[in-house]
C-alpha cells in the first residue's frame, strides 16, 4: 500500500503545500496499571508493529489507549510493500475495528481504480469523522466538481483549506472556480487574488476563460474588474 499511497498523495500534493499526515496523532496515555498498553507503547516506539498485531486477541477487551496502538499497528503493517491488495484491505478493515479511521484512506486508494464510487464512499465515511487531514476533502471536492456539483465541491475544498497546513495556489484556484460557479463572486475574487499571490498568473486566467464557457461572463462582473485593467489610452 505504501507505494500506491505515496503516488496518490503526491498527486493531491499539487493542490496543497503541506498535507496533514494520515497516521499522525497523540496517543492517549496508558493507565498506571495497564501493563498491556505499556507493552504496546514500547513495541510501537521500537516500530515493532507486527508484534503488536500478533498479540491481539479478539476476545480481549482493551483500553482506549491500547486500541489506539492496535489500530495504528494494523495500519503500519498494511503499509508493507510485500502485502497483496487483499491483505492490505483486510488489515485496513482490522485497523478500523480498533478506531483507526485513517484506514479509510488506505481503502480508498485500494479501490480507486477498480471501483471509484466505492472508493469515494470510503472517503465520505472518513470525513464524517472530521479528520484533520486535507487529502480526503480535496479528493471529494474534485470528484464533486467533475460531477458539476459545485456547492458540494466548494464545501469540501473549503474544509481542505481549513484543516490543511500551509497555503496552496492550486487549492485557492479551485476555490475561485467553485465560488464563481456557486454565485459567491466576492469570495471567488478573493480566492483568485490569493491564487495570484501564490504564483498563478493572468495567463492561467485567460486560458480558463478561453477554454471554459462557464466563465465567459467573468470579466464583465464588477468583482473581477480589478484583474482586467483598462488598456492605456493612445
């Protein structure tokens, strides 16, 4: 999974300068008397995730802190390049059983090629948990944009901007487009200005206007006149 995951995140990385890490997070502290949790913590610190998975007993009731270590262990084992897709899927599903909701990202990437709608449903389940991870929001935003669901696309992309770390000309460029297509012209102009400040150019805008009839009236709107200074008088 790690190779496919890295390639896909690299693609989404065109939209975000810094992406929220899928597997990061603070663990709940182990209780003083929770010896099993402390053992999991020790193994996780040593990156011996296989040994954590080996110790898991479905009949045992684990503390919340222990479940966090178990969930992350399943995720990390799923990331091994030697796994088959079927093994990766089963390991991600086990991770979900223990509350590791970022496993939805792994399930998305495993399903994206052969079953795109199933893959998007995994992301919808993931964002329902309100992750501080920009990637699923960007992917869902693009998917809704491609379906001409501009309001839904705008909502997802705004959430990506909220949780994402750093700035992105490409994300603001997309928000300019979704803002315009939903009729929020003031917000669209603000996002266009932000995209310009981060490297987008008038050439990019002129190309969009020529190729996409949905933006044919943009230059006539008052909110965008500042981007089209009048030609100097001869």
